C-alpha cells in the first residue's frame, strides 16, 4: 500500500519567508497566499467546481506530515487525495491528512465528503483557524490522475502549499498543488 497516490516521497516543505517571490508569477503568488477558501475562489474565477477523488482511506502519513500534526510515528490517519476542476479544467491536486481525533471532533463529517469540496466544510466552521503555512516545489507522481488532466505526462514540477488548520481544536493538514492551467491564466 503506497502512502500516497500523488507522490513517491514526502514533499520537502519550506517556510514562505525563504521563497524568492520576485521569481514567481503574480498569479501563483496570489494562490499560494490565498487566506480564504480556494473552493470559493475557484467558483468565482472558473464557475462550476468538481472534485474527483483519487484516493480516500486510512494510511500512515509521510513523516513530515506526522511531525506537522504532532502524531506518534505510524499512526493511521484518514488520507484524501483529490483533483479539483473548475469548468471541467484540472486546476489543483490536493492531499488532506485527518487524524482520528479530528474526525471524531467533527462527528465524522470529514470522513463522508464524497465528491464535496473540503473547503465547504472547513470554511463554514467558526472554529477554523490557520496555524501555519509552508511551500513546496515538487514533481507529482500521480498514479490515478485521469488522462484528460495530463494527456502526455505529468507536468513539470508544481508549486504547492501545505497548511495546518485547527478545527474544533484538532489539527488537519491540507496540501494543495497548483496545476499549470490555473497559474497560466
């Protein structure tokens, strides 16, 4: 069982302060630092938002994710990996790691999302708080991404962000990687 259907190995995250922003397109910078719901922004800018679940199940998170969530090693978490579309165009690859305590605190709602965007639940909760943000530049290894998203091969390395939120005083880790269709508009 792989730890991820998106990545062969743990992405290397760095603090935003270490990034040379002058080299990044303005569009990318605005997505990396979006403070509100990406789902809502996608709807405003792209119309209909659709979620394709690539994987959802219990897995041991990557070591860096375990540390970011302050979990003991090898603790199983609910992992959800999705591809978000705006107006049927693939825009964001996302990976969410939900510890059991967070799932319990939310009465299991996060475990029953189906094709509903996670942002609809997170940003509707008054208890949501962003705790920190990290940035990465990675080559994804997408085993299940549909051919229409990547007709020839995976795109060149992607910029992404990893955000730790607190929901009902419990941690949740959300990683989002921005596909070329999103940042080239």
